[in-house]
C-alpha cells in the first residue's frame, strides 16, 4: 500500500482517533504529560513504551538543509501515541516535548547525556513485558543511501521478531525498494542492549539523503511513518496472542 491508498487509510484511522479519544485529550496540545508512571497503568492492557530520540540541547543528526533529527522524532512519536491509545494500548513515553530528561542539578553536556539515557532506560524497564520502540533518523557520509532500518539487541529473545515486523511494514507501506536487513547491535546502542523488554531502535530514514530528508520533515510523511510503526506494533502484539 502506498501513495493515495495509504493516505486514505491514515485519514480513516485519524477519524477513529477523533471519535474514541476523550474531548479533553483532543483539546490538549501535542505535549501532554511526560513519562507516565507504571503505577498509573490500569488493567492488563499491553503496554507500549515510546522514545523520541534526543531532545533539548541534544539535537541528534541534521540534514544538509539544517533539519534537526529531534524535531522529526518527536512528532512521529506523538502521532504514534495517538494511534496506539485509540486502539486501546497503554502508552508510556520518555518525553513528549523538546527536553532532555536528565536529573535536576546535573551539569555538563556529557553528564546530562548519561543521566538522560539512564532515565530513558529506567522507563523502558519500568513495566515487565512492555514493547519498547525508540524513534530515530539515520545519517551517512554518502547521500545516496536511504530507507528505514530496524536495530535490536539479542539480550531479549523477542526483539529480533519485533524488528523484523516493523521493517516489513516499512517495505509494504512506504519503501517497496527497501532491501535493508534488520541489524543486531551491541552495547553501543544503550537502550536496546540494556532493556529487559523487547526493544527496537527504528531508524526511519536518512537525513543525509536529500529526497528522503525532504519527506521526513513534512507532517504528512511523519503521519505515514507513525502509521507504519503502529501497524507493525499491532501485528507483533496480535501474533503473541
């Protein structure tokens, strides 16, 4: 599915969201409450934990036009959160505004980054059995490369399957020419490696590729990426039941 068909489907899902989310939620801005605590979860609904990579002083990578990664990751997370909540999932986010989540009083960029990552990991591990997705954008020295790629660690046996499901959705919905394989990482991807739950870093595209970067900064394409991730998460959950 691609082009107009995907846009129509996304529009239908967004309409369902508008009907099922309470008025107070719809009236609120995209930046709601950050990092819901595990104690506020209700029932036995599947928990999804979402991370928008970088934030605050840490912008992540950037395109040749100066488009900053953190400003792409966050709206994708917020759109994805809406879809998941409308579908009945409990959703926890590491951040839902442009901030670092380092501990108060920590000084120095390096120390703040370590504290920020420690706190993100704590949130990833806050609910046993949660599904964790960290949203990022890629960069490479050669601008010809494009396409989403999922990264996982073998420290959780279900992470590889989650990564493959998400990768397959990008091929099916957005990038039919994408031949990238999911990639197993090591300790260099801190959240993936040390998360106790099935976890994937979703590199949604290359900001170093001018054509893909131009898409990634648009609200329409960000919604399509969010819907693609949503579809993969739903399929992964369904296969486990």
